[in-house]
């Protein structure tokens, strides 16, 4: 979820949505905090507040940035469902949505009439992966971040939050770095008029 944090916080939300940015920030903070009755309750209260926004009463026709923002909000809601009823399906739904957005961004970059500023670096990254590349650059980067996180999360103490250990902080930094790449590309897409 930290991957999706950068795109939702780097761009202004549509004012018509009526979503309080501070509520979203608190949801990300609570998601990284130690699990427990107090933090879970605070997360559920923030979700309840979020769901009162006008966004949930009308249909939006999103542009690329708004699509990322809406999917992130959906993933925050799904995370709230996990607190009430943990399940593999909900976790997979969040991962698949995030992976789908990365692949979607690859399609937009590939379909652009302009060369991406980091095109050569992206090509080199995929070449270095050789046969382990998963589709385009962003999909492959997403898969690498997801794989690293899944491998490391199992080793974290149950009572600790992500910020309570160096491993957790490293995972958050990894996600934030990738999230910043997404933001930079979305800014480039807006600038080139995609």
C-alpha cells in the first residue's frame, strides 16, 4: 500500500470528491502501525469518516491520476475489510489491483508519442532481468517490490509496526521509491498531454 501512497498524496484530489486528505494520510499511517485493537479501531473509524465523502455517491470519469487515486482508496477500504475478517482473497485483491495499475501505466508509456525520460534506464532494467522480466518496466518493478515485501513481512514480529524495525522501514522506503517513480511518470504523462 505504501507504493500507492505517493500517487495519491502527490496530486490534489478532485474537490468534488470531498475526500479529506488528512483522513487518507492517517489511514496510511495506521496501516503501518502495530496491529492491535486500538490501531484497528482507529483505522475503522477513519474508514467510516472517509465513506461519508461525496465521492461514494456519484460516478467519476477518472483520468490516469484519478484512476490511481480511486484504486488506492479502494485498496484502503479493502485493507479495512482485512482487519475485520482476515483473508487471502482480500490481500490478493489489493496486490492484483496494484499490479494492474503498474501494467496499465506501462501501456500508457508504450502508447505515448513521446519517449519516456528514463526509457534507456527502463530498458536496461528489463535487460538485466533477462527471462525474469514480467511484461513492462513498471509491472516488473512492481513484481520485484511485491516479492521483496512478501519475503520480508513474514519475518517481522506480529506486534510490531513497519516503522518499528529496520526491515520494515527498508520495505517502506522501497515502496516509497517505486511510488515516486510512478508519480514522476504520471507527471510526465500529464505534461505530454496523454
